[in-house]
């Protein structure tokens, strides 16, 4: 079946009811990530081509100072909590004023806020993936000094994004959510893609507009960067792979 469709697509110059426009497959997300913190990488858990999930730990900087700061703030919070509990007992017995109790309660809340800030500072020593995707570049390794530069480049390949430039004659003929056929000549297969964005402005110089589609890629077996063909016409009624 795919061979049959591929053969027909190769014969498209002779097909009266089908039109083809070139397109390209792109990642649905392409991000560079690092951390604003400075330090040495003590752990790097991924390499190029590894798949990652949102929230996965990718690398960690030296964090001894930050962890010590958290232990210090935890001790202060515990002390202030015990102090507040004793104070509230005394206040219930009218042995302390409301103002004194309020000051001690404020000290406790400030200690908790300092602990929260210390934990946020520790979190900056870790680099975690913001997306489900693939590592396409790792720029530093264990022992390297990082000073705010991006450490990884990640791409989300499921779904893939299809960008196609169409002549103005197509404007008004396409609908959001509509399914289309995409032909991938370099790997000799077809794929279904759904329209997710249609430009509302025509480029006056070229008389064209852009359409964006998405094609599912759960097995990551379609690489990003491939050339593709957007098929419009009679062939769309055929079964696809």
C-alpha cells in the first residue's frame, strides 16, 4: 500500500486532480536549557540522542553550600516553631501580650520564607528537562565550569511540526483540524498531519501564506529535518500508512 501511494506520488506531474507543495518537518519544540547559577558540573546524566521526559534530571552543579544553607534554615524553622508554640501557651494563660506573640509568630514565618528561598537556590543547581524530547546537543561534561551558558539543546519530536507555504489560491479552502497527507520521499512513506494553524495574512510579494500542521511521531521513527510534500487533491481520499 505505501509503495502504491509512493508510486502515484512520483507520477504526480501527470495527475490532474492532485497538487503537491514542498514542506519540511520540524520539531514541535526546540529549546536550549541551562541554569543562571554558576559552578562545576558534578553530575551529567544524559548524552546526545538520549530521550528525556519532562522533569528528568539532566545535570547537577556542586551544591554543598546550598545544602548546608537548607540545614541551617531547617534548624531555625524548628526552633522558631517550638518558641511560637510555647509562646501561644503562655498567651492563652495571659502571661504574654498579643504584640509579643505577634513578633514571635513573624520570626517563625520569616524563617519559613528563608527556608523556601534556600530550597529555590538549591533547585537552581539542577538542570531538568522542560519537555518530553531528545537531547540533540550536550555542550559541557562533568567537571566543566558553567557560568550561565546553555548546557543542553533539546527537541520535542512527538508530534512533529510541518510548515508549508501555499499559494493564495488555497486560502479559504483549508480548515483548522483538517487531516492531510504528507509524503516523505526520503524515507518512502506517507503520514497523516492535522492542520493546527493557518496564516490570516498573505505575503504580497510572493502571493503565498503559511500553514502549520502536526503529525504524530510516538515511536520517534520519523526524523526531524526531512523534506516532505503536502498533497492536496484526489490522493487524499486514499488509505495512508
